[in-house]
């Protein structure tokens, strides 16, 4: 009877049994006649115990001289141990080496601290460390839960093109390329304009795919390629949109808490902060004016360094201060139309304001969602396109949506990487995606 192959994450079902793991040697400590190899297999890590007297000589010698990150198939007996991080240890019985890393070319990432540049240069290997693997597992759940929320609430997924003839979010951040003989194409910044069209066809839709921005800014929050999920709904107003964002974020955090407590521990995220978000209760809603007032008072008390100028967008320290006043994500609505996109519907009570919302994540993670009600009048949209010096011809199809059966409609976009950074508590978005694309890096 060969020992059944299993994974480290499911060892709890095999206590007392002899099983086989297929993985890599993550770490190795030894004290004379005792070896403590740590194995990882993509689902977790486990410490093995190898007393010289308990195994064949060959097994002991193989392990003792094994290089880190060599690939191995290990057989051993699962023993519960309350001191072990995973709750178990493995009494190793046998080891087969799949590939031994040569002594002359040791694995580049040792267990000591490395600088970020070095790690990013070796991202293809850095992904193997327990923390990075845990982040990617949480990311996968966030993506699944995000799509699941819309799939189970009557939304139809409609994927917009990635090659587009025009800008959605301002022309300065476009990646441009030749499109055959005389044409130019741009990598999409957002699927929004296209899903406005599919929303008018289908009612409730969403898109989910990579988006691109030639961001010249080097910040902890900006990537040049990131994944965005965007719902768009007909006959939905700004209030309804905020309700949608609230239900959506609550669902995602709930799902992460259901299945990733161990991963969050490896990553070092305080789970109580997420529990507060998932707990019953509404997300606070603040108008731009109220948020501005809050910043004015904070500045007067010396709690923030720079005074916020009325009419300006919020800077990152401003957003951090606002979000720190609450346990839940904050929905800031009705920004001055001037600082926002051309397609946003003006507030009928004050047309200098846009019917828009930015959702600020807790703990200073900044804007994770941006959305709005859309201009639904043909004439207003046309004049906005002209005011913003956008090429009318390229937007003719978009204007058609206001000519043929226009309706009020709203939508938002959430950047997956911003959400992962917040939920995992990461310093920088570069760790939230397998291979980050930034101003300075396109390798590996
Ligand atoms: O606020 P943004 O620019 O909104 C839009 O693109 C709308 N067209 C979405 C819509 O209404 N359908 O971007 C939406 C979100 C941001 O809140 C942020 O989470 C993320 O996309 N995002 C970025 N994430 C990483 N790197 C960047 N450079 C990002 N730019 C935006
Ligand atoms: Mg925005």
C-alpha cells in the first residue's frame, strides 16, 4: 500500500497516517543526529523531524546534504503538535529527490533579508515564499468573490475590448500603439464606456479584466497594468450605487475571512480590522463638503500637516486621515465636477458637483473604488467631450447611447490590487499581483 499523496493544507484529515507530500525543501536545521527540514508544497509549510536512528542511513544523508528549494517527494507520518504553526509535524520516513539544486548554483533567495529591488528582479522565485504564496491565494479568493457577487445578483459578464480607439480616464495616461497602416490604438484604461453600451442592452452587467495606465507616478498604489472589476446598471442612481459598493465589499471581506485566516496570519494582517468591516452596519457616507470640513478641523487641531484647499482632490494624507476616523470603508460622494471625469452626471442640486463616489479603504489604504452616475443627456455629454478636448469622432458611438433610448445609469470600478493591498495589509501594490508592472519595471 503506497502512502496516499496529499497536501500540507489538508494534513488535518490524515493525523496518525503515513502520507506522501510533493514539494520543495524550504529550510533545513540540524543538530547532530537530528534534522529539522521544513517542506513547502504550495498549500503551506510543515516541519519534518528526522532522527538519524529512525530512518535509513541513505535518507538521513540525502536530507542532510540537500540544497534549499530542491524538489522532493517526502513520505512520513502526520503527528499533531500544538506548537507547530500548522498544528502538525511530519515524522519523515522516506525522501526521493526530484531535482537537487547544484551546490555551485544555490537558490538565489536565501532566508535572510533581501532588498526589494533584488526580490522584484527575482519575482519568479520570490513567489515561492510562504508570505507571497499566501497573498496570491487571498488574491484568487478576492477575484472569485468579486465575480461571484455579481454572478449571483443577476449581472451578466460582458468583456470589453482591451485595444481601444479612445481614452476613458484622461489622455495623459494612455499606452499608445500602431494599429496597422494609419491607425493608432490604445490599451484600455477602463471598460466603462463599453459596458455602458452592454448595460443598455442587458440591464445589469459587469466586466473584469486587465486595464492599463501609463502612470508616470511612482507611488505605493499605482501599477501600469492592473485588474479592474466594473459593474454598470441601468436605472441606478448614486445612492443605489453606494449600496451596491457596500454589499460588494462586505461580501468579498466575508469570503476572505471564511477561508484565509491562516494565510492572513502568515501575511501578518490583523483579522479584527476585517471583522469590523464584515460586521453588520452601514458604511459611512460623507459628501465632499463634509470631508473637506473634517480636514479643516483636523488641520486646525494640528492633526494633519497640510491644509486642504476647497475644490482640490484629496491627497493621500487627507484620505488616510478621513479613513482613520472609521472602522469601515468610507464613501465620499459629490466631488467638484472639475476634478472628475467628463462622463459624470452633475448633481441637480448643485451642478458644480458630480454624482460620484470614491470608496476609501480603512487603515489609510486610500481609494479602492471610483464610480458615478453617468451623464445621460446627449447635449450635455457632447459639450463635455468638447470641453475636455476629446476627439468627437471617436466618441460617436458613445454619444449614440444618449441618442437612442438613453436612461439614467451608474457604475463603478474596483482595482483588484488596491483591494488586495488593503485586505492583506501590504505596504505596496507590487506584492498584490504575480508580476507587477510599474514605471521602472517590466522584468521578469
Ligand atoms: O477611479 P478610476 O480611475 O475609475 C475608472 O476607471 C472608472 N471608469 C470606473 C468605472 O466607473 N467603471 O479607477 C477605478 C479604480 C480605482 O479606484 C483604483 O482601485 C483602481 O481602479 N486604479 C488603479 N489600481 C492600480 N494602479 C493604478 N494605476 C490604478 N488606477 C486606478
Ligand atoms: Mg478614481
